[in-house]
C-alpha cells in the first residue's frame, strides 16, 4: 500500500523541475521526479499523529476559517475526483496543444491514484482545464473558488500560474503550483517542483566535501542558465568554493564548441578542479566531448551535473563523463509509484506525474490532521517538512521549496548512489 505525504519531525525522518525538470512549455516533454513506502511510511504517519501542533495556530494567508467568506458555494460543474466535503481544485492544461494535454492527463490520473491510496481522504477535487494560458488559468481559478475550493493544486506552466495567482491571493486561497519558474512564487503561492537551487546547493556542497573548491561552469544562455548562475554564486559562498570562470553558450554546436575551447584554455592553468555542466541530454553530451577533445578528460577534471541528468541514457552512456557526480532523488519511491500507476492506467506515468500525487496526498494528510488550519500558511510552511514520493520537502514562506537529494556517480555507464539523501534539513544545510 502507498501512504500519503505527512508532516514529520525531521530529526526522526528523512527528506521529498520541469524541461526535463525546468520551465515546461506546451509541446515539450518534462521528465523527472520518485515513494517512501512500507514501514518507513508507517513510521512517518505515526510521527505525524504524535507531532506537536502548537506551531500551527493563528490566522494568515490560506487560513480556511478567515477566507471562507470570500469563497463561493456555486454548484460544482465538470470533472471531479472524490466525494469528500473539503473541496480543492486541480488546474491543468487539459486542452493545451502539443503533448501538454497528455501530461495533464497524467497529472489528473496521479491525483486520482493518490485519493485511492489515501482511503480516508475527505476531499473532492475539482479538475479544471486552464488551457495552458494566462487567461484560461485565471478563469479556472475563479470558477474553482466560486465552487468552494480551499486550496488550488497547479497550474503547470509559469504563465498559467501568473494568471491564477492574483485570483487566488484575492480570495485568500493558497496555491501549490507545479511550475519551476521561481518568479511565480510568493506569499501563498508555493512551488512543488525541483528548483535549481536544491540541485546546485547539493552538488556544490558535496563537491566541497570531496576537496573541490575551485569550480567553473558552462551554462546555457537562457533563463535556466541565469537561475543556475544565481544558485551557484550563493552555494559557492556558503561552502567556501570559488567560482573561477563561467562560459555561457547558445544552443548551437559552433557556439558551444567555441565556449568549450575557451573554458579548456582557462582550465589549463591548473586553478580549476571541477566543472559544472547542469544542462540536459544532447547539450551536455556534446560539451563533454568538446572539453575532452581539448584536454579536459575525466581523469584530469571532475564533472558535476544537475538533476536533469537523471535517467538520461545520453548522459550515463557518455564515456567523457565517467566519474561525474549529479544530484537527484533516491530511486525507489518513483519506481513504486510508476508500477502502481501502470497497473491502474495501462501506461507508464510522465516522470513529473509524482508532483500531482504528492500534492494530493499532502492536501489529504493536512485535511485529516489540522482541521480549520489545514491549509493555513503556518501549516504549509512547517519547517519540519513533509514526506513524498521523492523523499522530504518543505515550503518556505516566500513560496519556494527545499528538498533533500542523493548524489549519484556515473560508473561504467551506470548511475551509482554514492551519498544518500540527508535525513534532516539541518544535515542538508537548510535553514
């Protein structure tokens, strides 16, 4: 049996993006994200039951008691999941173009699976099509709130979050969105996704623990690269690491080769001991080949990646990345979830479908435990965090999230875990 996410004492439990985790756009296939099951989940649930709730009092954004008057009681129309008395909404791009609609269906199925796994969930989920647009999301949020939704799960795309967020804020209804664009977060708008900061914090801290203190980076010249740059500067400062050089590249082979040659020339002085290549798939594979051709082979340089490398055969099969390290969730949880999903729906889930499962399980767990304070800001930002498919996570008051990640090493074409996910946020360096 799969157990829901629950709030736990992180001293006694352990730690739960999108292009393949970053900015998902209609027509692009996201992929990434993993189930704490069996005895551990039973233990975590017991920890929730025993946890001191004194830190969850008071009002504030998202307090169902204070915002009920702003929510309507219009009759429910359209697709619904569950028959409970507590209404929440699930906003997805069900009719968006490209493969976005297929991904949306995966998210809907995952939410449905979570309700079936959480047998006592007192939820009714109002499934709304946000069309993958700003206006569509605003309309879907308005309709959901008029029908009594106390919490909104989704949307998926950054532009849709931006459309729904003002509507939710005005009504005092919190939102747990699936976008990875950190500019969409804020008070009451929480991002349940894999953010660059978690990846970079983890891999830089790990590298420092292995004696790597002079890092260079090759970053795509796009919004993701900008986010990684900011995360790298902060992580380096926190871990006593110097950022010796950065090369930004356009996504064409001529420019990538030029930037790789330039970095290789800088590295020949011997002042760089590791290189961060956080991009995904073909780009990182090509960069590794260009760097190796210019003398930076794996025996002479330590390479560091991001969660975008996870389960990507182009990365694991690239000999010029042998010995490289990257952060990702521990593997077992998603495998269990995927098996259950396949049995229920006859096809494997999108890698990010676990986000919808976890968000639904979180809502069910909080509704069962915290009464009128179930979706209050103090409850959602519990510093102890929650357990999900990919381990433990917590929301920060600014709407961002933190996760504990494992570190994997590429060894003979296989990803081998060399450092398990931290069991507390203190151990992970979180504050």
